[in-house]
C-alpha cells in the first residue's frame, strides 16, 4: 500500500496542525506528501504529465486541507482542474480502483456541523463534490478523516489523533477491528529492529496478546454462526 498526501494550505509551514501531521507520517516508509501551494510557487505552473504519471504509483491518494468557507483552499481546486483532465480521468481511467481519502481540519467544532446545528450541514455533505469526483474517476471514496480543532486538544487527544491518522494513511480499509489489529501488529514489528533485547521481548508479548485476541474473536464468530445455523 503506497499513499500520496496532496496538501493544500497557503501557510503550510506556519500551521501547527499541518506540522504535527507532517511529523507523524515520516515514520511510514510508503507514505509520501506534496504541498500543492509550494508546487505552484516554485514554478508558477506545473508539469501536468509529470504529476499525472506520479499519481499512478500510489494506491491511496489523500487530499489534506483546512476547511475554508465550506470547501478546500483554492490550490487544490487549481490542481484538480489542471491535472485531472477528462482524458486522464474518463477516457484513460487512470485513477480507477485507487482510493481517495480526505483529511480536513476544522476551526469550528465538529459537533456544529449537523442538521439543526449552527452550521446546518454535515461534513460529509460539504465534501460531497470530492465524493462525486471519486465516483466519476472510478475510485473508492473513504470516509473523511476530521481533525477537530487541533489547537484545543490535550496531549492524550493528540496521541489518539496521531494513531488514528497513521491508520487512515496506511491501514487496510474499511477500518474494521481485524484491519486495525493487523495494522498495529505490522507497526509493532517495524519498530523492533533497533530496540534492545528486553524491549523486543516486550513488543513480542504485546503482539502475541493481539494475535490471541484475534483468534478468540474468530472462534467466537464461528460459535455464533454455528448457533444461528442450528436455529435455522
């Protein structure tokens, strides 16, 4: 699984939210990122064919941006207009079977975005144009990942955000319990290499515990299925 994060943010280096997320995904070898605003600033334009070819190397493409007036900043729209030509998307079906994820950060509380709330519309409704694009391109649209008022999060909440974000970037979707556990085991295995023998042993104990739990769940599923079959 290879993931490309396309970041749209006019002040990327000054954003505490974006810098936190940037620091976290450096630990994933198969995750790359591109700040779209810097791409345009460097050249004034972009090599469309180069960007189109680059996208083919990735399985999951993630648009990452702060919510600006109920949509993304202008750079993402410009990138989409330039790179996602009708020939590339519709005729060649270049992005078919890939996944499209959305990581959106909010200045207002996520709870405000609901029918009857101050914002009246849900996040999913506001991001519907991206879902429509994914459908047109033949992509699998992932449930949006919402970063809810990062500046108000305490350390424990930021730790949870970190794990959830890394899962969103690299775990098998949908994020079922089994997929989460498989992702966690793989991450723990990756961290063992440069650890002391005692710490490696401790990590192995955690991995064994997770795998035992997986086996117990599978056994329980089989028992439930057998009971249902007998009832029928």
